[in-house]
C-alpha cells in the first residue's frame, strides 16, 4: 500500500511485497529524504528531487541483489547467520556502486550536492527476507535510516525488529515526540552501512516493512498495532480479503499521516483472510482496551486545539474591528512630527479647520521616546496656545464688550483679564489640576473625549 501526499511527487518508492523463489519472500520500504535530498535533478527528462530518484534506485538495486542471492545460495540451517552477513555485504556493495554511478551522471563528482545538510541521493531502506526451508523459517532484516521492519503475531502482537538510525538513540516512543536527525542513511557519498540481524520466525505471522509516514503520526507505538488490527477486522466484517485490507489501510493513513507513507506486508501461514482475522480477535480486543484512554484523550486534545484556533481567530478579528472603529477619533489631533531635517516648506499643509500643532516643550519633543527630568516643564493648554474656540476658527481678536475692562481699547486685553497660567502638574501630584478649557465643566469618567 502507498499514500502520496503530493500527487506524482511521492519520495517514497513503491513498497516490495513479493515471492522471490519458492520458500523465499521479501518485503521492503524506501523513503527518499526530501530535506537532505531536496536538490532537483533531471534524469530521463524528468525533473525530480534527488530523494525521489534515490528511493527508487534503492528499490531497484535491492530487488536485483536479493534475487541473485536467493538463486545462487544453498540453504543450510547452520549457515543462517552467515547468509545474513553475506547478504548485507552484497547489498551494500551493490548500492554503493549504483548510487555512485548515477550521482556522476546527474551531478558530476557530486559537486551539485555540496553542503552540510545536502547528501547525494539520500534514502532510507528497510528489508525483511523470509526463508521457509527445512521447517525452520528465518527472517533476515536489513536497514539504514528510520524505516522499519515488524513482525505481527496473533498472541504476542506487534514487534519492531529494527533500531532507528537516529542521533538521539531514543526508543520508539521518544522518537515519536522528538525530531532527531538521522545518523545513518543510504547515499551516493558511500558514508553508510547496512544494519542486519537474523531471527527465527514463528508461523503464522505477518511481516511488515514500513516508512515513517505509517507510524510516525500516531500517538503511541501501540496505536500502529491498533490501526493494523482494527482495519483488518473491519474488512473481514464486510466480507473483504487481503487486497481490501491494503485499501482500508491506505484510506486510514491518508487521513492521519502528514507524510508520504508506504508499507509492504507478507501474510504467512494462513489459508484465508478470514482465518487470519479470527486468530487476531483476542489480540485486537486487548490492544483496543489498552489504547482506548489515550485515544479518547487524543480526540479531546484535537477538539480543544480546534476550539482554541477558532477562539484565536475571533479574538484577532475583534482586536482589528475595535481599533478600526476607535482609531479615527483617537488620532484626530495627531500632527506630523517635525524632525530637524524637515523644513517648513516640506511639511504637509494642515487640513482646513484643524487645530494647529501644540508647541514643542523643549528637549522633550526632540528626544522622542522617554522622559527628561531636566527638560523645561510643558505649559498647560490654556497658557500654551489658542483655545479650542480659536482652533475651530472663531475670531477672538476683539472680545465681547462684556469681557473688556472699562478703559480697555478695542483689540487689547490686559494680563489681569487673561489670568495667570496654572503651574505644571504631574500624575500623582497633589497640586490642582489644569482648569477645563472646553467650557463644558469637569469631564466625568466614561465621557467621550
């Protein structure tokens, strides 16, 4: 089964799940690394990433070497471990030779791949080769990177047989929570090695090879087994068979993963899909019980995250709507700031009927942000300039007769009639506040300015 997140750009190669010869089967998964292999190359008139070509090249070479090895070797039970070592060496040599040749074709001495994070043709590889001979089934496992090989047993459940090649060296749960760089992967620079081990294979069993998109987006490793078993039983309940199981898994992964996902499976030792499903019934119930609480919590967390995202969107919109409504009146009296490099001729003309700018209060106006304790105190509005009536365009050069002194000529008012300017006050002082100049009396809290 294969899940493509980007159409026709899947950097996972098609998985392997096939019989090489009577008694010998193989499963395999290959994940081209889009970060380290992001360089776009043109091969066979197809511009693709190096990761795309790398995973497919690894698949081709692996199948070729495995088929040649299976055909030529003579199976002996005592040679099982030795056969696994020989297989790993033969595959390593074949991969290095073919990858180096292709890199020279597309990049010329790998110059296009230089850089600390760039690797020439990088990919993971995970293979499980099953031998069913002489009544002693064995499983040869080879890998590089974080793609995995598993065996799924009716009573014991799911077992991981590979160890992720990550710098963190964490276990499967830690690797779900952390995004660690890889410490080993197949590439054309030849700086890799294939891990290998050979284990006895109890039958019946399902052997699985999978890329990290299959298991890396689930809450726990147990949820991967739950995914396998619940989909198996759902297909069986619907009267389906092995091909339908692969389709059901593909559909589920399409909605849960955030990466390309490929998985190859070999179901060994059962005569029918129905028989296999029946043997996994007890295990399925147990795993469903084990994962139930985490699954519920994960669903609640997902819903809460979506609700929080909606609330954040409403909050951001409310902020913008409030500022849009409040801003025009709030900035009505704001005038352009005059800098030393700006002349009067360069200043924009004030709108008709608007208030003239307040006079600068010494160094405070020049400093901009912050307060200067040694600056001259700012005069109150009453003493600093024209009143609001003047700002609105009223001519007060000749005040009404009732406001003049008896002997005061037109156009002149004595200093006594103006009153003295109030002393400057600061927030928190006990001095009298500046008099109201609007003529409307003291403004109460909540009045519109």
